[in-house]
C-alpha cells in the first residue's frame, strides 16, 4: 500500500494528512512496530496457509 493510498483512506475518515507526513511516521515508528510484531509468538488457533510446499517422505522429496 502506498503512502498516497493511506492518505486517501485517512481522508475518507476525515483525517487530513499529507503522504509526506505518513512517510515520516513510517520512517520513525515503522522499525519499532515491526520489531514488536516479530516478538509476538504464535498463539493457539493461529492459522498458517501455505500455497505450495516440498516435503521429504521416506527419503523422497514430494511437491504438494
């Protein structure tokens, strides 16, 4: 999602900011936010979906 798209989403909700303000916010707070997400451990009930995977079954590599 681009900064301009975020700007348009916020404008639709009545919040007026420029895409440059959003860029600066992302540069300042983005790394902290990403680090916090990485620290979260998967919870029971979380779902992970794989589109394709290779498995080794009886020593033979299988594509699913």
